[in-house]
């Protein structure tokens, strides 16, 4: 039975990854190439983690504490990376 969640762990990793890549592009204009590459690489790592396979896990694994912790950090990563995009946008506008 498939659980209904707002976003899967894979989708959270994709949001975090693409937001970090966008932050890298924006960082290029304010912080230079090194910082841009750093954020882009970090974002790419998140994107590559998007194939965790939550939908294929057993119910016991999905309810386990380690998966819960990964899910929590997935939400943190996605949230903080979206905030980072807006911080760079704000910095560019001012």
C-alpha cells in the first residue's frame, strides 16, 4: 500500500539539488566562480541522491528511525536550499 505524502524523499532531494544549482549560478555574480562551483557541486550531489527508492522500500523500512531521519534531513535540505535561492536573489536586487 502506497502512503500519501506531500513530497517523496526523492522529490525533496530534487528540490534541494536544483535549488542549490540555481544558488550556484546566482553566487557566480556575487561571490565568484569558486563559490558558484561549490554550490553547483553540492546541488548535483543532492540530485544524484534522488533515486533512494522510497516507493520500493518495505513498510518496516519506511517506518524505521533511520528512514525518518533521512526524510527529516531531506525536508531541511529542500527548505534551506530554497531559502538560499531567495537570499541570493535578494542580495542581487539590493
